[in-house]
C-alpha cells in the first residue's frame, strides 16, 4: 500500500511537471529521477512467503510473542483477560497458562537469561518470571506506558507507542540510552511489539500490517515488511502484533491479536 501511494504521488508530480515544462531535457532528467526513486521504494518494501501454519488461540489478544527451544511464549492483554502462556511450537498445543490480576493489562514479552520479562500497559509494572515455573521472581517499575519489549543479549529494549526505543538495564530498568526511529528524516511512530533479529529491531506498527526493520545503532529504518497478504485483520483490533525469531534455526514466526494461526514465514 505504501509503495502504491508513493508511485501515484510520483505520477501526479510527473504529470504536473510535464504539463508546465518547455524543456525536454529537464523532462528527461525528471523521468530518470522518477524511475530511480521508484526502484528504491520497491527495494525497501519486502513481502513474506508463508512456510507453515500453526494453530493459535483466536481468543488471545496477543501483546508479546517469542520462541525458544521449540516453545512459544505469549503475553496476552486486556483488563480481566491478561495472561502469560506457553505453547508447543510445532503443534500449537497449550503447555501452561497463568492469569494476571484484573487490574493489569499485559503487554510486551521477552526472554533473557532464562527469565521472562512482561510489561504492563499503564501500571508501570514489569513482571520477571522463572521461564519454567512462571513463578514471579521480581517486580520492576518504570514510568510511562509499556508497549513492546525485546533485548540485545545485554539490555532490554522497550517501546511506548511513540518513535522512541529505550534500552534499559534488566536488573533495575535504569535507562541506558534511547534511539529515535526515523525514515527519510521523519519519525516512525506507533512502534509496538518488538523482536531483535541480527543488528535490527523489528517493530510491529500499531493497527497496520507493516513491520519496520530498524538499525539498532542509529534508529534509521532499513526496510518495511508488508504482511498484508497473510493478515487475518477484519477490524481495528485483530491486527498483526507478534514477531518471534528462532535464532538457533533462523526461523521467523508471526501472529496477531485474535488470529487463528501462527505463520512461519520466509523473506527469501
């Protein structure tokens, strides 16, 4: 969709320019510029291919999604329905589930050093669990809203719906640094569920089928991934919102809020 809009914008600009231009040389230069620019737009948007479908609980309001050693871990939101779950990554069968108190709206989730870290939306509370037993080992506090969560093997990385990503100490949540995510100098906002893949942070864009691939050092957008072709979205809520990367097997999985399936995808 973004690619089509940019293409149409260029067509309209070209038409207006040519209608006013009396110089064919300038018109030719404009055409060269146009096709080079269009080619760059085409290169920056990637469309995935489905490799495999795995069953997913269509009642799960997915807010955080990760995979580790054949197990999916999921954080689901909504007041009164928030939970922490784990599934068999091959069959989608539920292994374990705990519910949060009704006053909490669960958000992003990540796994670091065998501990699960789960955000809450407006409570300013992060739960730290044993990944096997789901026993709460620690409760940490932070200011502002919590949306997405991932890590770079050293620090936690949090989103809050803006274009800012914050790197925090996993023991204290002390702010280490932050980056502003931009594309062509403009802020990329509504950063939601996160996953670290290589040196990039992949971020779901809230209420869209797009994932932004972000340089974790500079904050600049590297490319878009357009998941429109596999989206199960029918309204405003059931949107793409889960990226899980199996580092050992180099596999990527995605799902969404209230989706029926988890999709293993390939970008090749």
